[in-house]
C-alpha cells in the first residue's frame, strides 16, 4: 500500500483489513473479541463490522453464550466473497484448483491436452471445468497463478523456454490475461513448490531454505529472507545445468526414456534424473519397474537397498553441497516424486554426505506438503493476491 497521510479513510481501511485477516486466521469471533484482539473500541469495532457486513465480506454465523444479557453474535468472513485459481501445467495435462477466500479448496480437475498445444485454450478449458465443478462463475475468480516448468522472465512474466512445453513462450501471458480478463501470473513450478513448503510444509515460518526438486525435471528453488530468489533473468535454481565430475558438460538435449520427453544432457541433471537413477538401481540389483519404485523399495528394505541409497545420496549431495556452500540456507528440502520416494532414509544420507564435503551441515528433510505441491503453491499465491485485492478495497 502506498504511503498516504493518516486520513480517516485510510485508518478505516487498515482497521477493516486487520479485522478480516483476524477472522480468516482465528474466526468466528464476536464483536468484543475483535475489539480486544485489534485494540479497537467497542464502537469502532461495531462500525467496522457494519461496513464489512454491508459489503458482503462478513456475516453472522452463530451466537456465543455466556455472561448476562443476550448472546453475542459470532462473525466470520463470507467464503464466497472472493475466489482464486491455481494451475499446474505440464506435458501430460493441466491441473486446476479453485479456493474460496477462506482458503478452502472447492474444486480440483485435470484436463488431458489430447494433442492440443495452444496454452491459452488448454488453460481456459481447465479453468472452465474447475468452475463448473465448484459451481462458481469464471468472472468471480479474482486471481490466477499458473505453475510452469522452465525459466520465467521476471521482467515480462512470460516463460522464456521449457524443454517439454515448447508452445509456452513470450506472448502467452498476454493471451491468457486477455482471454480470462483477470490478473494472471506465471511462476516457475519449483518456486511454487517452495511457496507451498513455507506455507504448509517442512519450511513453515522459515525465512531461508532451499528446495531441491527431483521429478520429471531437476530443479531448485531458493527462499532468502522469506522471499523467492529468481535471479536477474529468472534462471536462479536451474541446478540441472550444474557441472559435476564424471559426466559431460550440460551442452545438449537428449530424450528421456522414462518420461518420453526432451531432457538436458550432461550436468547434475544427468546424474539424478529418472533414467540415471534407474540405471544406478539396476547396478545394485533392484528390479522394480521405475526409478521411483526402486527408490521406494530401497528405503523400505534397508539391507537390500542401503548401498543403492548411499550411492544415490552421494550423487544428490553434489548439488546440495554446491547450494549449501554458496548460500548456507540451513535447510534443504527434497521434493518431487524421486526426492520423496526415499523418505527419511534418503534425506539422512544426503545430509551426512553434504556434511562431509561442506564447511557447514544443513538440515536435509523431505517435503511435508500433502497433495500436489505445485498446485498448492499456486493456490496459495493466488489466494494471497485475491485477499490483497479484496482486503485493500473494503471502504467506499
């Protein structure tokens, strides 16, 4: 909010916003409780609630008994006063979710591209399907945040390039905003996983941490001072390109046998990608069909899988140690299907391996975010935008 003199209107806006945030976090509350928690007088709290009720932002949801006299009315934020949409896009589909202003998710759908490659049409179709599921008109969505693989230019907000989403390029963001007629933000998918981790997972209330993503792609997100670090051109976190001993430099593109999609050849990504992990598992006698299955089986059977997990942890530690030596984040979270399949058994091995080759020992753990971390991060970011819009314009 821009600096303005302490006018009565501004003070009303600040009080209204404080009450709404309080009701979101702790509600339902009585008028007296709101006054006590915000420091407002009884009269001011009554006027505030009347304003918010008139604008359809709060409502009476019950009564609180106790004491002499009539029961006190309990107020809560009206869930339907605003909605936000979050999406995860990938080569195999688009997943869209909708949340109301209280943070309750009211819909989640996945749409198969079915050969279509127009990003605007794909996103529009997923959003419409989610709106139908939630029984919410598209025009009532206040904000959209879309998680995409690849590098997102922080200056333009467009995807600069993504190996497995060639149709996502400059100009897509403008097309989405025109089509949806609402604010739209595109964010790197691993960055959104980190947003979810800080809001709901192992990095709750942690200002400095790194999240390493091991899945269809290999990525990294860095949170410093409670804010995402994207880099000047949006390329911060592209750890798959990290040169490491024993593998070629990251100078080309190959086809992933596991995913059937283009992947970076060489570099750190070629050591910890699904194809490489599956090959390592075969060297250690594991016969499960996929890399994720092998890692999960190894973690479940320490005698059989221990040597494989040791070797995998050593590989992961090359990237984790580089991050730790440069940034000293204190906490590194493993996420993505490959990153979480090994559970605590893999995380503990990575922590020990990093400590052997670093001057400091970060804590290494697996994600604690339930469900789809990219989608949850997108929904969280969109919800914050929707609340900012609604909570900042409460006075007439």
